[in-house]
């Protein structure tokens, strides 16, 4: 039994209740940011007391960790054990931006928390630092593979190009969130990558899973 806000008792399986708390927390953090969202607000939206929420998550920071882990576990599950190689991975990033246009809540959550994470002692700072480094490593590796396969010329600097690609993707997401009809993220991302590497990307030959990109 779990005591709900208002004193009513409702029986819910723990896994179901935990998933519901994470869903509501994800929506609240996306709408209000981590700093502005309160544990009391999340508990009220779920229909629990704050103590009820803390029964599943030890703290507000622990709840944030759960939300970020949920996002990552979904992406990793869909990515599978392999990633496309060379320019196929850059095509994969373009397809990811296309799919991101269909999951506004996740994109907003990422954008809001990433911006907040630059503030002092934010609990997600290490997460985003590691995430950016991981994504940059993947893009650099893909560009190195493309050069080794003769897909990209030696004049392309993988490190700098990777940083510009990631910055473009983040910037387009922000523009899209502020004015969804103003930008086609996939089209703009592909145009920028093609300009950076000096050649067209290969066509999509299979349904790409979602990548761990922003």
C-alpha cells in the first residue's frame, strides 16, 4: 500500500509507480528546468507525498539521475551493439535529427538540462560533460574511418569538424524548440555536414536506430 496525497490509499506495483514518477519528473524538468522544479510539485503531480517519492528516489538529484538514465537506456537499447561506420554514421546523425522532430519532450529536456548544467554544482554537470565527450569521440572515429576508406579528404580535421557538427545539431534544436516551423533540422544538419566534409552523404539504406546524440 502507498499513501497518496490527500490520504487515499492506492495499491500500485513498485515498478509501475517508479515508472510513473520518472515520466512526471521528465515532463516537469523539461517544462521548468531542474532548478525551478520542486520535489513537492513532482509529488503533487504524481499524487504522492514527498516522502512517497523519496521512498523510490533518495533525493531530487537522485530523481534527476533516474530521468537521465531512462533517456540513455532507451537510446542505447535502440542503437544496439553496432554503429554505422564512416559517412554512414554521419547519415545516422541526420536521421536522428529527423526522429527528434517527433519527440519534442525529450529534446526539450536535453536542451534545458544541458544549459543548466554549466552552473556551479549542478548535479548533471558530469553527465553532460561525459555525454558531449562521448558523442565527439564517436563523430571523430567516424571521420577517421571515412578518411581511411577514402570517403573524406585529408584536408578535413576530424576533431574540429566533430565539434562543429555537434554545435550545429544543438543550435538547430534550440531554434526548433523556439519556433518549430522555422527549421527542418534534418535538412539543415545534412547541408552543414556536406559543406564541412566536401561531399554528399550516402543515402539511407535501412531504418537507423536512434543514436545517443542530443
